[in-house]
C-alpha cells in the first residue's frame, strides 16, 4: 500500500520555499514520490553573472587582445575561458574539463587565420 503524500504548500517567495525544505527534520519523501523522479536537463539556462572591475597593465591587456584576435573570440570571453580553466582544471579522464564553460567552435575564417599565422611563424 502506498503512503499518502502530504500536499506541497504554496510559497510566496524562493526564500520561504528554501526555509521550508531546509527546516530541520523535514523529510521530502513525505511530499514527493522520488521513485517517479526523472533527470532534468536545462540546456538554455543562463548562469548568473556579475560585472567586475579589473585593473591590468596595458601590455597584458594588449597581449590578451592579440591572443583573442588569433582565436577569433572576444577578448573578455577568452579571459573568462582562461579563468575557468584555471579555477576548474581538467581532471584525468575528463573529456572537456569545466562543463560550465561553453567553447564556441572556431569559424572557418578563424581556422584559416590560425593556419596562416602558424605557417608564417614556421617560415621565420
């Protein structure tokens, strides 16, 4: 015989809901039948971001912009990728390192640009 589930109350805010579910002794199985739970994916969810101010030496910023230009990505995006790679280094066996950072595929123009710049470097 199945246990009768309690109704989940209506909440006025996320804080109220957070307090409800986080209350000491609260057992979610009294409200939810977890045997029917399914994995949910939200591919289009936007991560929260916050603007920051960062002072960099001009030479460093110019170097970052050059590297971004070589890769055909905005320099701020490149900086975010580098920071994320450092904050979440790939572990042995990982396929892609940090799953939170989406890397855009290189455009054909960017690939051609990279090939031509590496060819020029080899000619020197």
